[in-house]
């Protein structure tokens, strides 16, 4: 794969770009500077300037494929800098990014980076569709996006395989060939190349390896797993899961051919186990949805996959969170089955939720400011507080206080997180039913703040759809607060 990079400026002087190459160099420089600043307002401004600079470069050379690709990639990165509740702004950036990738592929249909990034963008398109209001055919659009993404990843894999085989063949032949530069001293050759160079732009070519193939297979599997989970047809869903598992086995075979002492091989091993676990767990969720039966075997197999990482690296945050997610899904399936069948699974359900909570807490100890972990801890404490069993009722007050603490921690770090504000309000509101009357006033204060940072009836509907922990009476109370704010003109 290739990525256009900026060369070094002679003499280190700063100047306003004038030519296409100068705009490209400046765009890359701003992009790389943004990478160094991480998730911050400074980084966002740098990426925005980078996108503007690529736009200027494009106006000077409309058919340059690298310019279009870089431009699309920066727009794709900028999606992550938009607040979660500003779904339309995120969607508009995504639409522009997809357009740039498609333009690049019109010029060079085999541009693997553009193919791969377009695939990733289409997966994001599927994810954002769920949050967009008033999309009548969201499911059909999502399925179409995921199908196309799978095709793109498979095309990338074919091109990568072809390149790898070609390089192996040419490498064997090239060792017997002479070149015109073979006897030129290295320093003289470098000087000749510098003198002949027409600009400061260079193209960095990253060779395809077996690890590249594994990455592409895992992206394909992740997309197939999402697709299988939403396909309306049960048979088509099952076949898609089987295809995903086959590709995981293919990736596993590729990985076993690598030196296990290689650092990159160890990282790919972790990626593979995590994806395997996620696919197995998703399949178990779908089987329960289709048949009403709990697939204990698949849940336990997915836990075992994650444990192969935690056995050697017990503080691996992603593995900890994935394991806790799986145990939570397992507990939820058992709970629903118990309600439908009348069979008492309370001991197993409580045990699974307790294990999941402890594992999330282990991840929290490693990364105490991780917003996702804080939200998960808020959610699971709320879930345990509402379980229909005596042990949950005895611990309900403390569990709700725990949930309140974790949701509050999220909004203290990110005041724009409307999901956390709703969770925070619910945890306080629920405590009023236990006699904590003062929490009613606090609930309304929280809801007014939620409203001011972007909370709307649409985001409330999203919360109702996505979180079955929240109760209908709570939503009625939220709407009463919204109505009162509207009546009094409170912004």
C-alpha cells in the first residue's frame, strides 16, 4: 500500500503554497501534525486545515488520485471529532469522504488504500444510519452498504495476494539481474536522485505481507459479522456467519506460518482472538433471537478466545472489556429465557453480571478516564439494580449510586455526551422510588443540562430504542421536563 508523504523543505523556510505539489506537501504536514496532537481541538483544527489544503490541491489537478484519497481520508478522520449527538454533521462528512474515495477509484480502480478505506467508510455509513432520524429504509441501506464493503475488502485481499505473489516471483528473478545503477556509489546515486527530483513529494510504498492479508481478512470478518446480525432471513444470516468463521480460520492458518516470536505476529494473534470471540458471541446472540434458545457453548467458546490473551496479559483493556461484554450478553440471554420459560436461572444470571462488573472494574483501574468503560459500568450497575431477584433488590440502592457515579464521571469529562446525561438522570430518578426525595430535584437539574447540551426528543427516542434499561415512566418524566422548559422559554 502507498501513502503520499511530505518531503523535507529545503532550508526549513515557511511559505504560502502556490503549486499543486506545495499544497499536497502542506496538506500532509498538517495531517501528520494533527496525528501527533491526538483527540483534541487542536488536532481537529489541523485536520480541517489539511482538508482545505487538499481541496486547493485538487483544484489545481483534478485527476490526481493521491490527492483525492488523502482528502477523503482526512474527512473520514474528522467524523470522530464531531459530538456523538450531531449525527447529521457526522453523516455529511462521511458522505463527502465516500465521494472522494469513489472519485479516486474512478481514476485508479485498483488503488488498494482507497478500496479499503471506502469499505471502512461504508461500515460507518451502516452504523450512522441507525442514529439518523426519519430514514424509512435504514435497514435496506445498511445491508447494501455492508454487502458492498465486504466486496471491497475481498477485492483488496485479491490485489494484495496478487502483489505478494508477484513480488516473490520477481524477487527470485531479480536476484539474477543487473541494473544500470549497480556500480554507482550510494552517495552519488542519492545526489543524482535529489538533483533530478521535480518536487519535494515522495510516495511511500508499504510492501504487502501476510500480516496485511490478516488485517484485510479481519476487516472482512468484522463486516460479515455485522451483516449476519441484521439480515432478516435466518438462513442467509447463518450462511454469512459460516463465511465469517471460514475467513477467521483462513487468517489463523496464515498466522501459524509466521514466527510466533515476532512482535507483529503476537499483536495479530490478539486481534484474531478478539475478532473470533466477537463473531462467536454475535452468532450466539442471533441464534437466541431466532430460536429462543441460549447457545451456552458459543458464549463460553468466545470467552475462552479472550482468555488466551488475558492469561498472558491480564491488564489488556480491550480484551477485558470484550470478555465483560460477552458475559453481559450471556446474562441477558439467560434472563430473557428465564422470563419466557419460567425456569429459575437467578443464581447463574447474578453470577454472570457480577463477573462482568468485576472485569469492567479491572479495565477501569487500568484506564480510569476511558469514557466507554465508564458508560459500561453505569449501564451494568443499572441493569443489576433492576434484576427481578431478591439479591438485586437488597443491593439496589448501592447499585444505583454506583451507576450515578460512573455516568457523572462521563459528563464531567465530556459534557456533550447526551447518552451519559440520560443515564445519569435515570440513576438519580430511580433512587427517588427508594425514598431519596432529594434526587428528584437533582434529576430535573441533570435533564435541563442534557437539554442545553443538545438533548432532544429525537435523542430521547434513540435512547429508548437502544437502552432497554430505561423505564417508560422515566421517559414520561423527561418529556414533562422538556415541556416545562419550552413553556418557560428555558433554553
